[in-house]
C-alpha cells in the first residue's frame, strides 16, 4: 500500500512539469507579448525603448530554455512575481482572496452532499415511481443549465421578486446561500443520479439478500450496510469534480460579486495580467492533481480491495 | 470496518465544514449592518455600483486606481465645465506673452481632508512627483514639455514650459495624474509611483470605510472649501457583473447606475420600458469614426471614399445596432467641444450616387454583378475591429452587407486587443474604427493623433495631398496664444478632413444614467472622467 501511495505522489511531479511547460509555450506562442501587456495594464505608452527595457527586465530576451528553467525555479519558490496591474506580489493577493473562494467551495460541497444523498436514496427506494421521475428531471435540469443562468434566475426570483435574500455580495450567512446553491446544483444533480445507481446495484448484492432472509429491517439494511458502500464513489467523484467546482466558482463569483480568487482571475484575463494567470493555472493544476490523489487514497482506505487488485494485476 | 471509518471521517468533515461556514458567516455578519437601502439613515445615503475595487486611490497613477474614487477625493487646479476652463484649486491664472509661463494664484482657504493647508509648495511637490515618472505620463502632451515648476510663495505657483502649448490647461483639468495629495499621504522617499500612504485630498469626499473588493464608503470632507455635498454618504458597491448590477438596482439595493460600460444597451432599454425609473442620456461625449486608410491604393481615391461614405444607411445602422442609444454623427468631433463647432453638410445615403462615383473612379461591375473590378483587381477591402467589442462587430457586419450592394467586398476581421493595437500602430489595416477621446482631451488629442504617427490616424492620412498643410495648421493652432486664430486653424483642419472623407463619422457616443426617483439633481459631468456626485440630492 505504501508503495502504491508513493507511486501516486511521484506521478504528480511530471503532471506539474508538463503543465508548466504547456503554459510557458502557450504564453510564448500567443499573440500577447507580456511586456506589451504589462505596459498596457500599467498605462504606459509602449515606445520601443520602454518595450525593450521591459522585455529585458522580464528576461524575454533570454534563450527560451533559460526562460523556462528560470520560470520553473520561481515556481518552486512559490514566487509568481508581481501583478502587472497592482504591482503587488501575486501570491500575497491570492492568499488574501483564497478564503472567500474556499468558503464558497466548501459550503457548496456540504450542500451538495447534504441534498444529494437523501435525493439519491429516495430515488433508489422509489425506483420508477413519481418521486424518482421528479428527481430525475431535476437532475437533468441541474446538469444541463449553465451555472450563470441558474444564478440569474435565483437572483431574480428569490432576491428581487420575493426579497428573501441579498442579490450579491459577501458578509452574512444569507449572502452565502444563493451562490452556494448555484455552485452546488450540478453537483447535486450528478451525485443524486450516481447514488441512485450505486444504491440500486448494492441492493442486488448477495449480502442484502441474506440480510433480508435473516429478517433485518429494510431500513437498517439500507442505512447501515448499503449506504456505507454506495457513498464511496461520491468521494471519488468529488476529487474529479473539484476542478469543475473551481471553474464554476469563477462564474459564480463574478455573478454574485463574491470577492474570491475566481473573480481575481477574470480581471487578470481582461487585463492580460500574465503572472496572475500563471498562478491561477498552476494552483488549479495542483488542486486538481492533489484532490484526485486524495480521492484515490480515500477510496483505497474505504475499499482496500483496490490496492489488492492493483497488486494482483501487477504480479 | 473501513466503511464505517470512512463514514465517521465523512461525518467529521461535514461537521467541521458546517461549523467553519457558520463561523465565517457570523464573524463578518456584524460589519454588514451598515449596508444599503434598508438602513434607517438610507434617506441620505446614495448607493451605487462599480465593476471593480476602487484601488489604491493614488492620484498620480492609473488602473487599478479608479477614476471614480480619484475624482471624488482629489481636485485639479482648473476644471473643465461646459466647454470652458473654470477656476478650481487655482482661483485665477495668467499666461506669459510667449505662451510658455503659466502663473497660478492658489486658493488660500483650501485644506486637505486631514486639516492641513493646501499650498503652492504642495502643488510643486505633487507635479514634481508626477514628473519623476515622466515615462508613465507622456500620453499627456503637457508633461514632456514642463521645464520648471516653482512655488513663488504660499499662494503662487509658476509652471514653465519649453514651448507654447495651449492644451496645458486642459491637461491640468484631467482626473489623473495632475491632482494633489496631502503631505501626509506621500511615502517617505516622495516617489508616489510606488504607492501612497493614504488618500488625502482636497476634494468633497473622504474615504471613511473600505472593504477591499466589496465596498467603499465616502463621507463629506469636513474641511471642504466649496459647497458641501448634499448626501451624507456615498456607498460604492463592487459588482463586477453587468446583469447583477441591474438586478441589484431593481431590488432597490442601488440608487444609481452611472459610469461608462456599466450597463448594457439592452438593460438600459429594459429599465426604461418599466417606467419605474429615471433613465437619462448625456450629450455626445465622443464620436465613433471609421478610418479609411489612404495608404491603401484603392482608398487613396477620393471618389471611392465618398462612395463608401454614402453607400450605407448610417442612421438605420446606428439605430439598429445601438438601439437608438447612440446618435447618427455628421461631425468627426462632437460640435459641443471647444473649437469643434464647424458647419458640415451631412452625407446623404445615396446608393445610386455611390455607384456612379465608383464607376467614375474606374471600378466597374462585371456582367452579372458581384464585386467591382479595375485593371484586373477586385474592389476588396478589410475592416479590422476589436473582437471583444460587440458594437464594432455588429457595425462591421452591417457595413459588409451594405457595401456588398454597391459591389464592394468587405472582409471583416475581429482581432485580439493587443493585435489590434499592434496593427494600428504599424498602420497595417485598410479600415478601422476610431473613437475620439471626449472632453477635456479633445480636440487637442485628436489633433495630435492627426499629426503624430502611431495613434492610428496620422499614417492613414499620409496620401492626402494636403496632409503637410493640415499638419502645419495643427502645429500652429497648438502653439498660438490667440484663441481666435486657433478657432480658424482647427476649423479649417476639421473642414478639410470632413471633405476628404477619410475619417467617416458614424455615431455620437453618449453616457447613460439610470436612477430611482428619490435621487435628484443628477447632472452629467462635462469632463468625461468626472463623477457627478457632488450636487446630487436624495429625497
């Protein structure tokens, strides 16, 4: 098991290296010259002399390989440079904005789990009955409708028409409700469907039949035995979906004026603030790679058969 | 066993997350109470929205410092109002005979928001701080020409230029970078380009509460020398999304939506149609022009340019694309700007005449129609536009369709902004949109673009037979101290440019404001970058 974990951790390194290379290449081949982008963001007239000085300062006149190696070195030191726009260290600004995003993301995950688990179980219990159909329709809608549109709809009906909750901003718990619902909706949709399927599959297993034969109550079978196992894929799902949650957060933060990292990223794109974009991309890579790893390890922990299977196939 | 462990883990995680979420919510709950309309004091609080954080409020720098906050906190020596320059922090000024030396009499009763006196020495200190980073500010014509700044005494400031340059006073009226920070706001080394200590200005407002990326609250400056603001508080909420601003306004969280690009044409129309709110359009602030590059051999022919000019229905295009929120323009510069009020004969939409002109120019339609030809060449042209600008895109598409009707094949190319700037600078385009700057930058900024290469206008005019003469007149007009002479010179330049049809006026851009009916005395500012919050009242 230790070897398996070690291998998985080591596998992250080439992923990060490859991503950083890809990002480096994309910035260099793209039409935007970082020096020009800087001058535009800082509102400096880009004459040739100023441009050459900036290019030198950014090391853009160095051979490409040197530039890449230097950028890797900075990456390892978590030095993402200074934002072209604010002239502040990117890492400092990110650290300032991260709590808001984490708050939103964790609230959404909690909401997604709290809502989707009962929905999934109910759909399984009432399979092919009205409640199941209703949940299914809801899940389809939740998975198909774009995040921003859901956000506007919620704002319009809940905040503007019914005046129950604030339209936008951050502060109280009330402010958190609509953005987290918006961000959680597609997760709920996916999880409810996933859980329905796994619960139904588990119910067909032999141990359920034996338990029933032994006269154990249906409720106990469901909650004590079936659900425990059926929940496992949700955790894997969470690891995979965290990346989507991050991109969803960009939109939700923009729509609900949530002062987080995603909104910072949007402004960076508009202003072609390359150091911030780089920081965002690298962090996303780390979060996605890391969360996948954690999900896999959790899975391993919940169901050790996986590691055993792994060994069997290797041997 | 593992499963039950996993479940416990999950349960623990859930509890932790819920606690952290509630704690995070509660901790900031207390600070939220002051917000917006539901408040008891809301009657005197004006709440508005802004797309991004107001920034460090450095008077000598640009983005991320926002014009809104800068114009509320800091003031200029002279102010631009209704086409004229009027006293602000300088109560009067004189200009030497040679047009090089400006002597300002500084208002003596002015104090900064920290109670310290505003003096000529501080005027010098601020302008020197700006000059310390000249490169940042060369876009402002006066800056490279400053030879000397002197505080003659507490209330007399002298500015010496290397040459006579009439727009110097207009450059002093802009919102940044020549506005004045109090002594206590300067960093130790005096270099404001690296940041300021705190935003201390002489303006009517002071920043009293600030939550980065969320909101900023301004209250009246107790030391303000002029008329006191009529509301007790201005709350600026940071709302980056345009639709959210509209929903927030409809809910009643905002009193006013004002600022360029803050509301879409569709949303403005929709709010207008409800009849519940006040919607207002300003006078023209700038002109959206189409530049035809005379360095392209096809466009070097006046007849072709004239044909293109009358070959599309401008009025219908502007009405359709902008929902009537821009107005068909006949003048290259809006006539309400200084020196720009010239008589022009509007170009009439006349397809027949356009066809005749193209025939005269030798561009013949092949039998069976299609694209006109001359000497084996087709009449094909390219219009470049910034692909993020939807108005430009729709107009480009309309022109493409309209000109196809007179046998011109227009290729439209939407490009990334940086590419757009590069190509414009290198003069690598046949046609391009060009919006004028508006007050207080025009007409001199436009005139500079006509003379100096690199701004996307001068090079495109290079093939005009009278280009040298135009340049000469502009240079004379910029330098003369005789207002009447300048009126004549600029008038003649503008008339020639109108006749040459190389710059085609399309539409006048206007500012939009939407507010609730409890807001009164809203007036659009003359200076495009100012914000009219000073005189505003709330019922």
